[in-house]
């Protein structure tokens, strides 16, 4: 951006828009209003003034950031996108509680603890975008071409603009820290915080206010009075009426309860309380309620004489504000005091003890996340059983169960709601993706084993039915019946019983004979295999011709006698006799047996005749 400008470079023009006098005036107004006027004059006027200044400042800031990220983006396109994005986002957030909750979570990640409230009356400030459009048309004629001028404007204007927009949504919640008596006059300490790291711990962490007329009007404590009150230390949990020593009051720890004794503390009875079940329902309508037993509990009290006779009691109830017992004996939740002027102050109305769905956006998100997790559990079980029926590996079920366990752990941690922004981020970026990916993976894996489309439809039906069944007690809990979340969660978990039975029936719809039937289907782009011609039919071999008959055997001629030897004398030739023929070999006689051989006796015919 600090180099030479090109015709496609939109940074010089958008930076000129950010430095237009109308934009700079909106920047100054936003800083003064959020850090000075809102603290001195809280109310709808300063709130709407902040919205108007933000709508004039936000579009040029978004356009500059776009051209920094995309140097080739034309200025006209960047301005159009910025105006449309800011206008649409503002309208959605201010008209929808769920969008405001999501915006608070996202803004907290970017700028620290932030709160964006949904208020449809803020939509009346949308015409301020016309002023932003007018300043754009005026500034686009004078783009900042010089490198040095652009660098100076970036370093001087851009950081305060980002800080002003980010600081617009910063919010601190009031906290009644303690009560005290200063020279017989009641005093209360009101602190602020956002989460467990910022809540005040003691009366010294708050801002003191003092009443000179018994609690009718209040003023901020002076510096000397602040020091004297801070040195008193923690407030007292039990106090008695100065003029009636037998009448005493005490604040019960970890409960919104005040007890009364008429016998100097020997016996006690409840004078005022919000039951624990009702307290939980009330506390969960607060943003970032945190530990309910700690932050919505009676901390300490003071008892002082009333101006017209009798006595009054002030109790610091933490996030619930100040509890006031009037001289006539009636108890009233006064909420929190805010400064309406240098010598006077007013009280903000405390939230109602009974609320509905409209004031419990975060609880609705928690209920939906729990119902989805239970439904996906049924789908994972059905998929695991089907995979095992088809001969698939069992580690798919182990992996799916592990994902459900992780989602359940995150959901259990988010149920505490110590920080609404972290709760929304955990549900949006951990629980929801885990459930969707796990259910999709199981369905795809079973389809890989040739499951019918009917099986996938029944698996999704099991998920939906289980989620709807678990939502029944959760919706009742959002409406106040049952009042305690642990009861609603236990009833929602009972939906797993019919869900498990349904998962077993769904798994039986899978046919194991179809497992991996189409595991390797032919690809359409593969060429067809060549077709070989069929083999001709087999022809039997020709029979071999018969062999000719053998001729009759001819006896071999006799061998002639050996001729006479030439060296023998003639007289010996006549006396030679032919050699005797060779005798055939005789077989050796069998060995004689050592045992006698029994032969049948043959009668002698001569003996018979004689």
C-alpha cells in the first residue's frame, strides 16, 4: 500500500474515505460517547448515539481492511461490499437474539469480553449509512496518492478507528459486593465484572455510595469516605436492631435467603428467600452467571433505624443486586444503583424471577446441542452394529463413541456457563462439527458396505426421533418446569432407552449378504475389455489304424558244429565226440525242517492184495 498507486489499487481511495471529516467526527463521537457519556448518562440516548457513530465509521474501516488484504480490489467494489456487509449485519444482529449471541462470541474472540444486545429499536439508526455513502462519494474524488501521506494516515487514523469499534461492545455487569454503615448512614458497594477472573471479591473492589436520608437518595462517596469504608473490611453476615436487641437478621451463605430471629439468635426462621430451584432459573437468564451458589447469594447486610420509626435492612445479594427491607416490613429487590447526577442516583430494575424462552438464548443453544448429541449417539450405535453384521472392523464404533464422549465432555463444561462467549464458541466450533462429522462418517461407512437407501433413511429417522424426544423435558425446563437443570438433563437422557432399542432394530435392516458387493465397481471412464471369439466345438480325434498281424514265427536255424582246429592232428579229429548238452540248473533243495512233516498215509495196494 505504501508503493506507487495503480489504477486497480483501491487503498488510496478507501483511505481517503476513512479520513473524511464526517468519518473523523464519527470516530471522535464514538470514543467520547462510549468512554465518557455512557458512564455519566446511561440510557437509550447514548446507546443510539453510539449506533449512529458506529454505522458511519464501520463501512470505511471495513473497506480499508479489505483493500489491505486484497490490494487489487477496486475501491468502488470495496465500498459497496463494506456498506452492504455493515448494513445487513447490523440489521440481523439487532433483530435476532441468536445472531446477537453469536456476534458477542465472535467479537469476544477478536476484541476481548464483549456483549452485543438485540434491540429492534436500534434499527431506526440505519439511515446513518446514508451519511457514510455521502462521505464516500465526496472522498473518492481525492484519493491519497502520495506514499508518505498514506503511511501517516494509516498510523494515525487506523488504530484509533479499530479501537473505537472494538470498544463499542465492551460491557461490564454490575455486582453488589457489600454494605456498611458510615457514621450511622447506610452505604453500599457496587462493583463490575465479566467472568470469574474479573468479578469483585470484596467491598473494596466496588464503588461506594452513601445515603444521608436513610436510603431514599444516594450519592457517590468522597475520596476520604472511600478510604474509611474500604478499611472496614468484609461486611457482617449477622446484625441486630439497635433499638430492639432481640430482633436480629442474618444472611445465609450460598443461598438467596435472609433469616430472622426474635430471641437474640437462639432460633431462626426465614424472613425472605428465593428457593434454590427458582434461583437457578432466574440466574440462568443473566449473561455469564458463573457459579450460581457463589454469585447469586446473600453476602452481608446492615440494619439501621428508619427515618419515620422502625428499622430497615440492606442486603448485598451479588449478581442479583441490593435487597431492601422497608420500615413497614416488606422486602423489595432494588437491583443496582446507577449515577444519574453528581448528587443523586437511581436504581435499575432487577430481572423478573419468572421468565420465558425469549430471555434464555444460551440455554436454548445448550438444549439443542444436547438433543443433537443424543440423536447422533443412536446413529453411531446403529451404524456400528450394521458394520459388524457386514463383517467390517469394530474400530469405527470405537472412533464414533470417542467423538461422542468428547462432545459430551465439552457440553458438560459449557453447561456451567461461566462465560457465555466461550459457551457459544464451544457449541459452534466443537460440539456441532463433531456431531455432524461423526453421523456423516457412520452413514457413509455403512453405505460403503452396500447398505440400502432405506437403511440410511431409518438411521436419520432414529436420530431425529431421539432428539425430539429428549427436547420435551428440555423445552419444559426452558419454560421453568422443571426448574432445575439437572432434572431436565436426567429426563433427556432417558430418551436414550428407546433410542438404543430403535438402533438395534435399525441395524437388523442391514443385509449382511450385500456386504462389499460393489466394493470395486468399474469406473465409467475405463475402456471395455476386449471380447475374444468363442472357441470352436471340440472335434474327436480320428481312430488309429489297426496294426497288421504278425507273421508266423520261424524257428531259428541250428548252429553248425565248430570247425576243427587247424593245429590238431587228423587222427584226433575222428576221435572227437560232440560235447554233451548243458544240464539245466537245479534249484537248491529246501532246508530240512527241524520239525517232522506229517504226510497223509497212503495204503499199499500190494499189501491189500496179498
